[in-house]
C-alpha cells in the first residue's frame, strides 16, 4: 500500500468514528441550548474551556509524547504508556491541591464551588487521551474510531439524562463529559489489554526525561492555542456579560464542522507524517494543497449556510449569534492550516519552534481582544482570532520550510481567502442581493478547488491497468 492509499485508508476509518461522534455532538446543541439559559450556557462553556486550559499544564501535555514516541520503533511501548500514566496521576494530585486557589482569581469567579468538578474533568480527559492515543500508536485505528463513537454516544446520553430528568444544569453538562471519558478509559483498558503495558518493574526512567523534554515546551504552545481559541469567550463574558457570551459561544460551535473535517484527516495525517520518511517534501506539499482546497471550500459553504444553521441548531434566544459566524469560520479555516504545519514540528521534534509561533499568535489575539471587543463586540473578538491565526500561519510557512520545504501556492491561498472575506462582508452587512452573491462566490470557490481535489483522489485510485498512477 503506497503512502497516499495508507493515508486515505486511515482517514476513512477515522472518519467513521470522528464524523459520527462530531455529528452527534453537533446535533446535541439544540437540546442543550433549549434547557440552559444563555447565562448558564456561557458558564458551562467557560468551565469546559478552563478545564481545557488546565489539561496541558497538569498532564505535562504527555499525550503528544504518547503518539510521537509510541509510533517510534526505537522506544518500548510499555515505557511510553507507563510514562503517560505517571504524568496524568501525578498531575491530578497536584491539581487537587491547587484547585481551591482557582476560584480566588477575580475573573474565574464562575468556578466557585466547582473546583473539584473541574479537576476531575481534567483528570478523566487526560486519562482518556493517553489511552486513546496509545491505542492509535499501536495502529489499532479501528478500535480508536469505535471508541470515538462510543464515547460520544455515552456523552450524549448521559448529558441529556442529567440535564432533563435530573435538572442538574451546568453541573450535569460537565458530569456528562466526565462520566463518558471515564467509561471510555475503562473500555480501552479492557478491550486493548492496556494493563499489560503498565510496567513499573524494568521501567526505563530516561524515557520520562526524554518524553517530557519533548512535551513540556508544548505546554506554552497549548496554553497559547487556548488563548487564541478560547480567551475570546472569557473576555467577552467579562466585558459584555454572560448573555452576549452565550450567543457567541453557541455560534462558536458551528465552525466546528470545519474543525471536524480537519480533525478526521489530521488523526490519520499525524501517523503518516511521523512514519513516512521518503519523499516528505512532495508528500507534504500535495497533501497540504488538498487540505487547503477542502478547508476553503467547506468554509465557503458554511458561511453561505450560517443563518439557517444557527436557526436550526439553536433555540430562538441564540439565533442572533449568526452574525458572528462568517468571521469565526475564516479563523477556524486558518486554525486548521496552522495545525497541519504544526505536525512538521512534531515530526522534527522542534517543540521550541512550535511554542514560539503559538506565543506570537496568542499575543496578537490578546492585544486585539482588548482593543476590539469594547467597540465592536463579539465580532471584534472573532476578528482578533482571524488575525492571530493568520500571523501564526505566515510565521509557520516561513519557519517550517527549513525542515520540510513545502511548495506553498501563495496566490491560490490569497484568492481563496479573499473569496471568504468578500462573502463574509456581503453576509454580515446584508448587502442587497447578498443571497445571490454569496451563492456565486461559493460555487466559484468549489469550482477552482475541484481540480486539485480530483488530482489528489487519482493518487489513491488504481489506474485501469491495475497499477497505481505515477507519483
């Protein structure tokens, strides 16, 4: 199987798990927004965001080390998995000791009385991530995909039970995630026999130092990604109130359709990027161009449909949030491209470079948030996110060429971006005839990217004579 077919095969397997699971989460949005007020939904998403911020700090971001070192044949898998568990359990103990201090911070008052709950959320999320990534590192991709479906189904079921019959509100929303992550970890330990890879006897301590040397520089990177992706909601809540942030947070969920498509591919791509060593430059170039075509095309369609999607996927009180969607979609598109380039740093073990580029983007995001949220509201925050990811993308384009010289088509990327910007302007300002113009721009985007997508498909479809097409 050539590398393109292998990438496609893994992508299709991950698609079964990721697509179905993400769709279930997406479909859960109207039920959640129906039972939670905008203020409660704002609090629930802020608690989840805070848990996502604490995750890399108190797990040492060891999950990235699990996949990077687990796929490397030079390291023993029991040592890799045991290192992951040591990091997660040690971090949980430290977090429990520190948790009472969190709600003392003025802008984290929403955590008061929920410190232990958030700590458990971080622990179960970290444990599940270590288990699932180790399963992926063992090339058990079908099990990895099935677990994605199972975890989402249990999350959906438990969350709806806790919100509706038990009326637990914000606490129920978080408990649904905690219980589903815990059940997923137990399931993977049982089915994948993970207990056989927990070995303290004969454990080689140097691997802990080597893995943490790789992952610790990623902690600032993850924090900065959190700042770029999630600080918007925290700052909007503090500057404009929970009601405004509730609609903004709900709107944030819609661009996850783009993230969903990207994450399906990125799960498979990360494995190929690490294991495929021959012809990396041409391999990365072709795959990046195909990803750009997919992401920009999907973004154009999503912007076109943002009004009806917001109406269908949220309750009436949240419908006003559609106006934030076009800019959020553009930011999400560039976030996906930044993630792709981030795999180069993982392949080359350049954690410091990853950190520097992410810190730069986060700094831009914070500065622009302070400047733009007050005068322009949530759209100011959305614009700040676009600018931060755009600067991060440009920086990574320049920096990563030192390691893997990808041939970037700057003209094509610029044209695609201008189409999205133009479509967003027509949509946001409701310029007369916007429906027609946005439809025309979307069709044009699909047409100019169709050829590139077809060329990529031909790389993995056998020729008539039974031989794969030339690379």
